[in-house]
C-alpha cells in the first residue's frame, strides 16, 4: 500500500531539488552527514507517526527533500545512496509545540539561547518548533531566516510573539492593561512575521478576546498558559490552543474569581476526580471546539524528587554555574520530598489520556525550564517515556510528538508522518524505543527536508553553552 506511483515523478523531484538546494554555510556544513540526490534507508523498523503499529524491515526512499516511497518491497533506485540501518528505528521528525528559544535556569534567570537551542533541537530529532512565548521575538525572526537560508543549523520555526499578560513581575513580557493595548501588540508583531501568540497567566477575558480577534483577522493564532481565565472561558473567548493541560486550568478551584489567578488550584487539580461531571463537561467543550492541548510532562517531572535519571549529556550541555544551580535545585527537591509534585505528574498523565480518549488533539513540547532540568531537545525526548508511563502505546506517543503537532500547526499535509509526498523529516534511532524506551535518546541522524544531520556533532558543539548562549 505504501509503494506509490509518485515514483514516476522522481526525475521531476530531482531537478526541483537541484534548483532549490540551499547553500550551507560553514556553520552548517560540518554537521551535514548525508546530502545526496537520492537516499534509501533500508532495513529499518518504522514508527510512521500515524498511530499504526511499528513495521519491520522497511525501506524509505528520499529525493528532492521529500519522502518518495516507503514499504517492505520498495525498489531502491539506481544510483541511490543506500544506508543499511539494520538495528535502527525511524520515526517522523518531532514537532515541538512548546519549544522556547530561551531557557529559564533553576535560579529563575531567562537566557536567550540563539546558539545552543536550535542545535539541540535539531540534534534531538525536533525538526519543527513553535516557540510558544518569546522573550526576544526579533531574535526568533532573525534565527528563523538564518535557518531557512542555510546559515545556521536548526529546526523549522513557527514564531510566537511576546507573552501577552496583565500586570506581572517578569520584565520580558508584554504587560497589557486594556483590550486596545492587547490589539496593538498583536497588530505590530503580525506585521513583523509572527504567526502565533501566547497569552499568559494574568490576561483578562476581554483582553484574550481582543488578542484572538485581532490575531484571527491577521491570519495568526493564539495559545495560552492560563490561570486568570479558565479553559471554558478561553474557548468562549476564541483561543486556538491550551498549554500544559489540566495543571493550567484553574476553573475547578472553588476560590476562583473572574479574571483573577487563584493561588492554590494546583493542589485542587492534583486531587480532582476526572470522572466528575464538571470535569468531563469541560473536556467535552474543549474537544467539541477542536482546541488542541500541549502536554509538557518533562517539565512537571523535574519537580518530582529524584526524577528524571540524572543524565550526563544534560550536565555536559550546561554552563558550569548553571549546572551547579540545577544540581542544587535537584537536591532541594529531593530533600523537601513534597508528594504534591508526583501527584500532579500522575494526574496530568491521567488527564492527557482521558483527553485523547475523549477525542482531543494532544501535542507535546518541552518548555525548557523545570528546575533547569528540561533542556531543548533532550526534554522533548524525555516526553516519550513519560507518555508511555501515562498509558499511551509507543505508536501513540510518537504520533503525539510528531503528526499531532503538525496538525496543530495546520501543516499535516506537509510533514509529521513518514508518508510518500511529505517532507523528509526523519529521526534515525540506534536501537528500538518500543522495546527499550530509553533508546529514544540514541538519535544518530536527523533528516530535515532530506538532509541528514549528525546528532552527536551538534551536541558536541553546544557543550557548556546552555545557560549562556
Ligand atoms: Zn513556557
């Protein structure tokens, strides 16, 4: 079924590739491991992103930046560069929906990572990101154009404007006090090239409605990390996405007042009965309006004592002082041994599962922070074993991390699954993450639009830089 007639179009695809091939700069070329007109990956275990069961012994033919053929009986074109990947698994490139280009250190400092974030995302298999809240939108605009032109290695970017919120102590956010001010922020940044906005915990219902209306008029969308506005209020105000899942929904807190963020709703939610009619009604409303939710399990896990396993590659990527902050925060979490964080993580997993069972569209993202422990890319990979722990199957977890993200971005026809005709965004993993979930970290090659990048080299070049640049 996967062997397709688009093979007939191969010569056309090849000439198009020759015309469009980006000229890589000296910042990119050393990391390009595979860049041939036709590439055939053979003998792979394939998890294709559609939710279908893994398939053994598959061949994937890539040309012109796109997937040309996939299947067990695909003929390898003459002259193709053949890579025998026996013992490897291939998944679609991951689509990270909450993937900032900045990092919040364990001590609470926000650092724009123009150098390390794009390289770590790409190295980890994340071929597309939505930045979902920016502290420096112009950095992202410039970074995106550098990546698109081949000057810098990195993922495809969907840029988000500044966080839009009410009065708030954080300086890097756009603090609006009226719906008119909110409209001005949206109007300015859409002109500059931003396609998504993120509203934050202090927004009012009227301001959110103004952001959504202005964004929609300009072809942009709005997601939110909410608190002052509950999920159902946000749906009514026209929001297009909800970040963090249940743990950012304040509407079940009996103390909740309109347009105010209640203090103790995390505890309320950690004890919530997900089968209670009000919770089911809320989920149904989100599902009925086809509003996607982004889960960020890796960032919640970092508040749970002694989790995740301390990874040497994470410590190596951090700047020395930032590494000390991470280790100090981790020791403090272990010492406090507060059971709330573990309960919240489990409740969020249960909610994610219930949301998908109810027909909801769930995507995933890293949110690089979490006591400093969730790094760009590495944290996206960590979501995989956490989704399995939640109760999803391996094909479902990969689907959430890839195809569902593409759907949220309105790009499911272009990327997100390993399907002929789509962009050749592929993650090559040494091992079998179905049998051994931790193998998800053993990424060797990442294809973005048919060009294969060397994961280890990209990770090597950012050593000691997370927290600095
Ligand atoms: Zn965030």
